[in-house]
């Protein structure tokens, strides 16, 4: 079984992908059901990142380091 990354480690991984131009849309997978946990993060509008890059401010406002 893979060990889950810790909060700051997860943030560093997300930052690396963001710097490569990927839009980051965080969510959590329940290890028992293997399904996405509903409303883990409330990202009300993400469709715009299909057509324009996610800004650093938009990325920072996701507060990925707060995952529990």
C-alpha cells in the first residue's frame, strides 16, 4: 500500500505540477471505498482553467496544505 504524502509534501508536489502549467484541482480519495470524498474542497469554478492558465493566486487560494 502506498503511504499518503503529508500536507507540506503534497503542497510541494502540487506546486511542481502547477509550475509545469497544470491546473490543480484538489480532492481526497477515501482509502476504503476508493471513491472521491464529496466536497473535500469547494472549487466553485474550475472550467476557466480549461481555457486559461491557473494563476499563482488561484493556486494559493486552494490552501492544499490544509488537507486532513
